[in-house]
């Protein structure tokens, strides 16, 4: 069913910008800089310096588009400049190195904190209008890192995501009017797409993949939105061994007072297909404020949670005006709301900050699941109000605990 919603959940009209799904052609993006025209050939050699030189040359000459032609081209971190775009042709593969030394340590943003960490494979900072598209593939080549992570976890069960040093696939920051379209984005070492302080971002017709068997690809979230607003994710296919669309924005006992953190607002996810994932829409675990979020007209083959609210005890959070509608498929939990205690730290704060989740609606969903409401009451940590569940057809083995009805 297609019951179009004209407004965000708090009544704010959805801007006509969200209707624009135009993807520029290679010609629209300016002069073409084809890798093979600059002596960069497919093969087993890591060619980071040569590829970066092409990007820098394009920037110096007024901008354009770096084109990856058919073949496998291997590289470490690439840093795009304002006015320089990326196009991957059909049959073209931009393959990431599996050696962490090919990814420099830089000032960046990871897991809700601004800190030193490894650059991603594709990096674009302060690149308004950045476009990354084409029918080809960007492959992180993450198998070596996945195996190393699980080996480290077997040795030290308390190891964190950052203990096994591994880069993200794509990191775009401080940029407006970003388009990522048509690409196959796969096999990330760590998060697949991370957007920080970006607005008017469109992910269109992308396939985002990482395996959960035979080797699980740990923490390979499909799209992490971190202090972003006005984001459209449409006609994407997401199959990852962690959460699919994730809302972040900061963590820690004083996170809501730190300038580098902030809200995610006006996020629209529609007409997407999910294979396996841990959460179709996950709010947290590193988030302070999320408002006006819509997920609609999606199908799910095998997800753990349809809507997952992670309530972190060491971080003040407010999740509000979230709508999930017209969903079909199979998940383990239709709705999950629980404390999230992994690696939390109150630091010098004596009391647990109070958090809130309110104005959350799930409607017109036709879903099979093991548990309908996997929710835990915790009045000392968070308060939940204004939840609405309407016109649902849920086949659940266990109805769960809708504590808000007590």
C-alpha cells in the first residue's frame, strides 16, 4: 500500500527537495579524468599516490570527475577535493587495500567522538555538491580485517571496535548537497558509509553489502548519519552484518553540551529492500537528539529489529517524532527498546542522565516476527510516552512486554 505522508511526524511539511531523484551523468560533472589516461592500470599494485595525484590535478584545473574504468584498481585512502567527483563505470572496481598502513591516522569522527583515527577509503570533507555514482563497485576488501577482529575478540572478549584497527569505506563530512547513486558499496572493513555534519544528502539506488557468513563482517553498518539533516535514502538494497540505517550524534555524560555533537533531523528512508541486518532503523547507541524520522514502504527479508531504540545510560538522549509505516517482511523483533550498556562510561558524572523517547508511531505493517515488543522499562534511566501502534498485522510467536500500557 502507498499511503503517502506529506509531512514529517511533527507536522513539518516535507520539502520538495526530497522529490528530486535526478542523478547527474558523467558529462554533467565536468571534465573526465579517466584513471587509465594517467598511466593507472588495473592489477594487484596499490596505486594510492597516483590516484590522489589525479584527484589533486582535477581540483587544480577547476574540477571534474575521476572515472574508474572497467578493471580492478587498488588503493588506500583517497581524499577528494571541492569540485571533484567520482564515477565508477560498469565493470570497474575501486578496491581498498587490506593493509591498515595504507590508511593514515587523521583528525576525524568515529563512534560519537571527534578523535584521531584512520581515514576511510573514500574521504570528502567540505566538498559541497560532491557526487559519487555509476554502476560500478567500491569494495573495501575487508576479509583480512574481519578475521583479525574475531581472532582478537577470542583472545580479549572486551576488545572494542577500534581495537582492531580498520578503516571505514566512505566518510563524508561538513558537506552539503551530496549524492551517492547506483554504486555497489561492499565489504567494508568497518562502517560502510559515515556522514558527519552533512545536509541535503541523497543515497539513491545503491546496493550496500557485507556478509554475515561464513565470516561475519563486524560493525559494517550500511549508512551512519551523524549530526545530519535533510537526508533521503531511496531504492537502496542493504544487506550488512550490523545495522542498516543508524542515527548517531555523540556520546558521553555531557554529550548534549559539546559543540561537535548535535541532532539528526528530517531523515526519509523509503522504497528500500533489506536483506539481513541487525536493525532496519537503529537510533543510537551514540546519539543525543533525533527528530522527524520516517521509514516507509520497505521490505525486510531477515532483520533482527525493525525499529531499535538504544538507550545509553551514560548519555542524555531524546528520540522523538519517529514514524515507521507500510513495512512488509520478517524480523526477530518488531520493536526493541532497551538500555545499551556496551562500553559505556559515566566518567565524572555522578547521576545517570535522564533520556526520553516520545511521539513514535508504527502503522500499516505486515510483519512476521518472534517477538512483537522487546522492551524494558527503566524509569530511572529513560521515560517513554506517546507511542502509537496502528493497523498492524503482526504474526508473533511472543507478544512481548508493552510496558507503556501498564
